[in-house]
């Protein structure tokens, strides 16, 4: 009896390991280029290979830039490289207009070759400093103290047609997961590419950041986009694994 129990435990463990390996094997390769944002890796530069950085309201306003202290990527050990992330500068509104102007930024990359009907998973990391306006319901300090915070912070995955026009989007309001001073947090969104999808845009977005006081920045880093198996595919793998288990027990 004991030998049968040991064999049963070993077979169940093997089936579970098979399922885990099958699910991992079916996750597609990384589709983003320079998802770590580390190329070319220049501190306080708006240059980031393969990505588009659009700052609001534009002109000379520096609402976001790459910075070494915005990096989340584990150290690669190379002293000749600089690892960076996106530094969203909510305090930039102090330096123009009425000195309490809202600013924003959109970091995005478009990936071609999308397959309609395929499930895709987008990920990215964020960190908010203690006084970031996007993490406050009512502004605690600054020129707009006591007023409702107008700031929005999103991660988005948008399915685009052949004309580069949006078909549909999956948008995550980071305030539902992230909070000020909580450290780095991984965010995940997913969606099935609708009919007509040709490409996918992944974006990190800040809107209407306003000055508060002290440490008030938000940081983005380490984005990812992959095709993943549908739940039905995993279900079939589960059935196959359990079938293998039953056959081996007979």
C-alpha cells in the first residue's frame, strides 16, 4: 500500500510539473524591443531606442526623461553601461505658465505581426514616490493644496488595424493597484486581439501631473509583451496530463 501511495504522489507531482512546463513553453517570445529601456542608457536623456516619448504640453517642458535612479532592471554588472527607467516629473509645472501647470507623458512602442484571435499579455513596473499627485485623492501640498488630484496614470495595450488606427484597448488605471511609497510593483494586462488587428501598441501614460512637494515623481520600467496560451489550451494540457496519470496508474 505504501509503495502505491508513493507512486501516486510521484505521478501527481510529475503531472503538475508537466502542466507548469507546458504553460511556460507555450508563452511566446518577448515581442518588445528594448523592453528594459536601457538602450542607449543615457541619464537625463529623452532618447530611448525603439520607443516613442511624447511629453505634454510639449516644447521645452521636460515632463519625463530617462534616468538612472528610475531603473528597476537588475544590475547587469557591466560598469560601461547605464541602466535607466522613465522618470515622470510631476513638479515640472512649477517652471512655466502660472507655476502650477499640469504636465504629462506617453511612452509607447508599436509591435507588428499581431495575430487576430491570439491572447496577449503586457506587463510593466511602476514606482510612485511619497507625494506623487497620481497617488493622492486630495492634493496634500503645493499650489493646488486641498483640491482634488487631476492626475491619471495608466498602462495600456491597444490593438491597431492596418491603418494604425485603434480597434480596441485594454487600459489599467494604476491607482487601483499602486500607491505612494509602496515600492516597485508589477502590473499585468491582457486581451485577445480582435479581428483586423495588425499591430499592438504598449504604453505607459501620465496625465495632468501637478506639483505637490518633496519626493513626488513616478517611475516606469521593464515592459514586456508576449503571446500567451488561451485558457482552453491549458485545459487541454491538463486533460492530457491527467490522462497520462490514469494510464500510468493502471
